[in-house]
C-alpha cells in the first residue's frame, strides 16, 4: 500500500500514467538522476517526471495535458547533446522519445526513408547499406544519437563539408506543437515546396518550437569508392595552410579533419590507438570519394598540397581496414580526453577557413593564460572548431576557469567573422554568448518567432536565447571577466 501511495501521490503523475501506462512514467528521485543533464554535464537540474510515449498520438495527448496544466516540458532523445538543450532547469516533465525508434519505411526508388525520432543515426546506414545506400550526416556520436535529436540541433559531422548538415537531408516531418496539435511539414520526398520553409525553421530550433515525431530523410547512393589520406605536420600553421590550399585548388573532400598534439595524445592513450607519432603538432585526416578516376586524382593532388606545406609524412590508407581504424581513432576523440584529463569542456565555434591559423593561435594563448590545456579536434574543411578545455572539477575554481576559457574561445571565433556554434547548439551553455553575434533587436526578433509556436514558453523553456536588454552592459561584463586578453 505504501508503494502504491508513493507512486500516485502527484495528480499529474497519475494523469501521465493513465495516458501512456504506469510502466512508462518515471517519477522517483533515484530514477530521475540520469535525466539531470545531457552531454553538457557542468549544469544539472531536476525533472518532475520522465514520460515515454510510444506513438505520435501519445505524444500529443501528453503535450495537451501539460499545456492545459501549464507544466513546462522538454523533448529528449539519447541525451548526447553537448550544450544542455535537454537539461531540466527545475520542475519540467521530460518527454523521452526513445521508445519511438522504428525505421518505418524505405523508398529506394525515390531515395527516401521515414524514421521515428528515437531511431539511432548509424542504424539507418546499417539498414540500407546492403542495397548500396547510406545516410550522410554522421556526428561523432552517431552510434548513439537519434535522428530526432539531430533534427533539433541541426547536427553535422565529419562529412558535412561535402554533403551538408542535417537540414540538407530532411524532406518532411510530423510535429506536435506545444499545445498538442499535430501538423506535417514538407511534402515527403518533394523538396523546395512553395511557401515559408517551416521545416527549415524547425530543424535546428533546439526543441523550442515543437516535438518532432516522424522524419522523412534523404538517403544517398554509396559512392563508387573512396580514399583516405593521413598527413603529419610539425607545425599547426603548416597544417592550417594546407587545409586552405586544398579547398583553393577546387578539391572538395568528403571530410577534412584536424587534430593537434594534445588531441593526438588523448586518442593514442584511449581505446583506438593507431600509432600516431606523439611529437607531431598536427595531423590532417582527409577522405575523398566518388567515381574512381576522379577521387584517385584528387587524392594525388591532396598529397602534393601537403608536401608543399612541409608535411613530415603523408600516406594513403592501404585498405578499408586501415582507413576504418584511422576514423575510429578520430571519432572517439572527445571521449578519449578522459584518458588524459579528469574533466573536459568541448566548445563548438565556426570561423572562415582563411582565419584558421589566427584563431588557433588565439586559442593557444588562452590556454597559456589560463593554465588549462586545450586540445583541438575539428572539422577543418568547413572551419568548425572544437576546442576541448581540460580541467579538474575537484580543484577549486577550475570549472569556472574552464567555462571562462570556453567563452573566450567563442569570442575569438565571433571576432574572426564566425559563429558560436556549428552543430552542438546553444542550449543553456551559450545563451549569453549569443550576444557576441546578435544585437538585442535581433534576439528580440527571434524570440518573437518562438512565441508564434510556443507563446507560453512551456516547451524547453529558457533555452537558446538570453533575455533581450542590457546587451551593451552584458558584453562589457563578459569582456571584464575575460580580461580582454583576446
């Protein structure tokens, strides 16, 4: 009797259980601990409950209830996000979409697939690869992240240089609006419909405009072949110049990744070492694909460019197994930092490729001034930087110092004509840094758009945007905190 009373003491919990079943609602504090944050672990909050709907109808019913009761709520996928977008601020109901994990249908003739939001990214390619197709967006967390979460954050990946990010591969979506109404956006398989691009607006809105419950995606025919090149440099600037020259030569690799010395130390100390020299300053990992005659020629041109910039060694993968090992090493880069540091904070700035040497020098200066090591693992081809600030949260003041260092890295990107995020989103982590790139008027305009869909700010409340006002004052406060060093 005691357990039954505890389980049903909250009237809202009882109503949620009635909608989706008792077994699909978590409400005990011990069960809610796992939902206190996403991949951004430096800020945590308590949810009121976690509910697991199994279909769009249940999502709509849950949202209608929460809207009627004026209870804030958050849609959550796998929780791999890196900016706190799925982190409760206190008292929200989390709508977890992990039960909605089906591949609903595949249309090879029209090169489309329809998935539920909880379907894991990598599983789509695995499901269609036997027919010679694949899904292009490939975040490093693709073995765990969900396509619904990718839509919310407009996720990228190593191959977005040539093939684009999530928004370039989404053709249609079913969405539950914050009042529970279900709508369809886009015409499945038919791009560029007339009228406002509401599908484009939803993609990358970080779960503040609606809950996506079904997605139609574009799938691609697998290229005839591909080649992977690995180049080692004794100077980061030489590697950076090689990146610019590769693109300037008219070559668009499928992927063009860079790691610096600290990052290399981490990946070689972790689960997938491949024998990278530990005394080099940078490496480039480059992939070209297409018809064999074309990509073989591009691979030769890339080798020539690397040699022009004092490469210590450049080599082409001898087979698919070696290439796969190099990529496994790269894709575990973030997690590998745990092998050399108790804690780390990953940032996600974007810069013009031509400013790469300049910004990397500024990040190096931030590292020296703060005394915190900063590893760089990033999508060099499209200027999407991922500085990883290494710190020890057990040491007083280091977490705060890491957060300030991260903000300074983003300021360096913004000052170079870039952005504060390329694929990880803003969430709660970078709200104030939005002022680096937007005025109060621009922030207000965007929040008015949010209000059209989410007028009561119940869906993922207080994420993405700072409160308009005090723009100049806040910018000055941030500058003073950062010491005007960059």
